C-alpha cells in the first residue's frame, strides 16, 4: 500500500473507531444479521433493545415531548438519555452517525432541568427537545468532517484557524437559545452532492426499512436516524433534493423551504460562493406538527437580524390554516419527459390523486416548461469550477472519490477550465427567464382549475424510485427542479412497496435507453417493504401554506 493511501486509510479507520467507541459499552449490540437476513430494522426490531420508558419517549412526537418537558412530566435529562441510546442503536444498524456528544448533551439537559426547577417554566419553545444535525453544522466542542478524511482535525480542511471545535453555526446558537438539546451529527456523502450517503469514514448509510437500499442523501444520516426514531427531528440541507430525498425514502416529512427563510450563516458547504442555486436548511421529522414547531420556533428568534440572507418574514399564522369550506386545486406531475416512474412510485402518486378527488378537489395535469432545460441550468451552476473545490478537498488526504461522486467530479473533469464570468452571467439570465416562464405557466392554470385561481399545490414524485440500490441513483430531475425554481416543497409518506402489487408493467415503453436503464433497476423482491413518498410543491416562500396543505393531505390519506 502506497504511503499516501496508507495515511488516509489510517485517518479514516481511527475516525470510525472514535465514533463507534463513543457509544457506551452497555449500548453496543451483539453481532448483527446481514442486511439480506434482516432487511427491516425499524419498529419491533429496534424496540427489543430498549426499555418501555425509552420506547414511550422516543416514539413521542416533538410537540408531545416539549409539552411533557415544559410541564415537568419528563425531565430533559431522561429524554436526552433515551434518544442518545436509540441513536446509538440506529448507528450500529445503518451507519448513520459522524459525531456523538452524548456527555455534553446530558450536561446541557441537566442545566435545562435546573432552570425549570428554579423558575417552574421552560427556557423556550423547544425546552428539552433533542435535535440531530447533518454534519454541515458547526457545534462547539465537536468536529465537522462533512465526510472528508482531509477535514479530520481541521476547520473545513484548514489548520490553525482558531475556529476548530470552537465556532458554532448561527442556527445552532438559535437552537440552544430555544431550549433544544444537541447530541449527534449525522452522516453525509463526501461533497454532499449525491442522493446516496457514502464516504470513506463510515462507509454506506443504509435504509432502515429496507437495508437492500440507500437511506438517500445528502441528508441520508438524518433520514436513517429519524426513520429509526433515534431523533424526534433533525436539520438537513437541500441543493438538489437533499432533504426531500432521505425524507421520502425513510417515510418522513421533510421541508425544503425557499432560500432566505431559515439561516444558513456559518455552515460548512461544498462550492461555497456558487450563488446561482443556493442550498437551504430545513427540518425532517415523523410528523408535520414537528416541522411546524421547529420552523415557527426558529423564526421567533428573528434570524434576519443574524444572517444577512434571511428575509424579515416571521411565521404567518393566517397562511398556516386552510379554511374548512375551501376546495383546493391540485396538479399532478406523472412524468417529467425524461424518466418514467417505478411501479410503487406511480401507485403512490395515484393514491394521493384518488383520495383528493374523492374529497371533491379538482386535479389537473401538470404540463410545465421543459424540466430537462431547468435541470441543465442547475447542472451548469454545479460545475462552474468544474469540480476544483471538491477535488481540492479530496487532495488534502489523497482519498478516492466514491463512484457516486467520481461520475460527476472525478479526474476526468480536472483538465477543463472553470467557467468565466460571461458564462455564469448567461446561466443566471437563463435561470431567471426559466423561472419567469414557469411562473407564467403556473398563473395560466387559473383558466382550467375551476376555482378561478391558479393551482394551489403540485403533487409530484421526489424520485422515480422508492429508493436506489447502491450506485443506482441515476436521475435527480424530479427533486432538483424545485431548487432551480426556489419553490417550497414538503414530502408526504404514502405507502410501502408491495411486491405482489408493484410489478413491472409488461407494456412499458421507455422514452429512450436511459429511461430503460432506470426502470431496469427495479426489482419487486428487492424493493419489497420500502417506504414510498411524494412531494407537495408550492410557490416561493409559501412554507406555512405548504405545511398546512401537507398536513391536510396526510389526514385525507389516513381517513
């Protein structure tokens, strides 16, 4: 083994060992069955390792947890210890954690309990609520690697900055002020630019509902952790679907807000300074009420006073309620013109449509401007520097890129020069014109909705599959179009794959060879049991409305 390869191997191995050794000995599991022997590790499987009290706590919603901690029924310390335990189990089952700081979390929880004992009131609206964080958020006393071996022991790849293990992201400080307890950071694909979570430190993060499949990415660790109820709510980021993809793949609700609604200040990132299509922060959780609680609480901190890119826009209660007598107008996107849907995703989409039609809502076909054209604009923005920033991070240690990354940012692109200002300006113009064209189309739907108003919400897939098999995430168009348009979107869990129903259609005719390649990745036996979700898309800065409509549609599905 060459010296450089041995060095990164040694660093990665030591880092992984430190993560695993941070789990208390009495929480470590015996040798586990292989993925193919035990594909589903949610529900009763993980519960066997927990006490009844721990199960009650970790399966409560965030609003319920806060209600109990704020009333003194549960202590913050008891809640924190329960989630630290379940998060430890989740990591051993799926490889979903990059950092644990359980001792610090317990001390923070004790401080919250002391405050409650003294003043008989909560410190804030998130009092005693454990919140997990994607490994982009800087937390005092904790490392941020973002999956890069070369970032170990540094601040974003640089040494001697004075920020190592000291600096905190703006939103982290706001969470603390609100009373949240921070206790772990979750896995990401190195670079963040993949719908599968894989890196040279923790390996591959598996889907806990079906360990044949990916947990998604780039907030894949959040998806797996929350899917196993190792966290009641977590924060991820989204530049091409990175909140919605793992949320949908793990049976969760995930909000992709528009840019400037929640603070991003002081976070690690790839391609920092690429401003054509910005990454955004958003929550993932098992319930819509949890997303509402978190967003409303964060906005109460007036983040626009601490992050220059955040809009001065408090939570708008009047937009968070749907009048009972109002009939909503929906559109459905069944095909984006490029890739067809796997059978279970098609069934999930039709289930939502049918349920809403049964409630008397009008649903039209969504036939917008070419999504392929929108995606080309996004991909151009991601390649302004032809991968130079990303390759420089790998060069710090000499580690290789995972195949999921190398296909876009590998050495084959190194010889290409970065794009110049003229190209970037032209792409920004193309984006603005595309957004205008899309807006005009949306407005034009007022003529066909039957309500006299444009469509309220678009029902669309998040991906053409329920989740990809390893190295098979071939198409991002369904999620990434939202980022180009900077729309608000929330995922909606619908069903699970049923191999007896979700069979391949023998009459399927692909658009082209690429469409066939994507469809060929589907196997009912392999996919059986996996979560299937869709997304509900609203216009820019419609977070309150999108969450309210998602909550309503979820109730319709449950009825």
